[in-house]
C-alpha cells in the first residue's frame, strides 16, 4: 500500500498538479485502495494513506461512488490508532469519480477528552432511516431467498407468490426511502427512453402474456432526444407505471376480449413526454390498425408474475419523487371513459447538475444532443 501511495507524481500532469494543493488529498481506486497521496497528506504524522485504506467504512463509501451508486453522505469521520495515539480524521469524498479514481480530502481533528467526545459518539450511533432499511433487508432477504429456492411444483402457488410480493414490496420501500432527502445524488447517465421502456416491458413479459394484454408503442422515433440522470431510478419509475397499467388493463373485461395498453412518446420543446394509458377493449379493425406498433415481449423462463399489488400505492410517491429529482413531473388522469392515464415529463439535453465537471467526450455528446434539439426547434418554426 505504501508503494501505491508514493507513486511519482511527475509521471502524470494531473498528479503533479495535485501535489501543489495545500490541502491533504488522497486518490482511491474502485476497490477502495489508496493509489495516490499528495505531498501535504504525506507530511501528516498520522499517515492517512495507511489508516484509511484499512477502514471498511471508507472502502465501502469509495466503492459506492466509483460504481455510480447514489450516496447520501459524502462526509465521514474516522477514528483510528496511529503512532501518536488516536487519530481523528475528517474525510470528504468527491461526488463522482475522476478518470476512474475517487478523490478524498482529509483533515485531522483534535481529539478532546472523553467527556466531550461522548455526545458525538452517541450521535454517531444513531442510525439513519436508510441504514435501518438496509438492516431490515439484510434480515429478511436471506429467508425470502431460501423459501423461493426450496419451492417445488407441489408448493402452493399462493405461498410463493406472496413471498415474491413481499420481496418486491421490500425493494420498493428501500427505493422509496433512498430517494427522499435533500442530499440525494443523481447520476448523469445518458438514457434513450424508448429503449429502456422496451427493456422494462420485456422483463414483465410473463405478466403481459398471462393478462392477455397487448402493448401498443407509438412515437418511438430514432431522433427522440435522450434524457440524463440515474438509469436505475428512471427504470424503476417506468416499471412502476407500466406494471400498474398492465396489471389493471383487464379489470372488468372478459378474457375473450382483446385489451391493450397504449404507450406514446412525444418530444415537446426541451422535454420528452411519455404517456401510458389503458386503451380498453380493441376491435379486430383497431388491432389491425395498430398491428405495426404492437410490441410482444417474450416471457423469460421461470419468470412468474407477482400477485396483484393494489395499484400504484408505494409506486406513486416513488415515481413522483424520481421524476422530481430529474427535473420532471408526473401527471395522473383518471377518466371514467378512458381509464387511467399516466404522463411522465422529463427534460432533455445536457444534465442540469455540475456541467463544469464534465469530461471532454461527455461534453461532446451533450453538445450533439443539444444541437439536434435546436435543429428540430428551427424546423418547427419554419414549417
């Protein structure tokens, strides 16, 4: 580890520049190992490169940032045993990796007597809601997985279905808790929404087949602008809306009638609109009219649909919050004649956050996307 932290800075202009930074600075690789320590950090008596590399909390935080996972807290205080006794380090990570490395600024905090330390220790022992949720998942997921793995053809379908529904609700609750808060981090993934929607529909192929629902996808042109944000969260929002539509498309409709869920994409200014609505019963003529737009997902082997979940419920505030974090909005219209219609509106073009931190390649991609938006706007104005 000492060899890694003493990498000659002269071999890399960036590392040479970091050596002139007055604050102690460390760079970690994706595995949580220190690969660079600037001169200021090397002069610290507590040797932070050694102390932090062996701390499991630091390594876990660095790995999450390197993997692009949402991280609620970038600050961390680490108490470790150094040559001069207890060393208390205040650490702050950069919100995203730079060239595959995670930067961390460190400073040494004066260790006071036990009486003054005690309140801070008690405060640190209080778990956040997110941490409590992770503990609940850690306790429940192993027995859930064991029940599903031991299921046989003789196992009642209601039992396995209920266990799978419990697991799905657990995941929803975890996502719901993680997206509420003022310090939720959203990535800058480039997302082609029609491609992701088709992938989500493919994942629920078994449910679509069992419900006898046809998916009519319209407006998914190749020139639709991308959106930017968290791929995982946007996918969750699409799943919640599409699953709810498919689950309830056949409500009060006999099995011998054809029903469909309509999915429409439309670019409006600097926004992309996605509407998911219940098209109701379709006649043979209507099916023929939409034949080219019907998407037929292939059920995966061993995939089984979840039991009815009772509408959006958890999914509604979860989807609303996800779109809000991405600068968008969710609209739900319930018409007695046309049924439930869910409209998702998301901004397109370059992301709204931290554009000054973009690398050259990503900036070029954003510029291309924005030029396409501007060209489309000019075409509409001259039409």
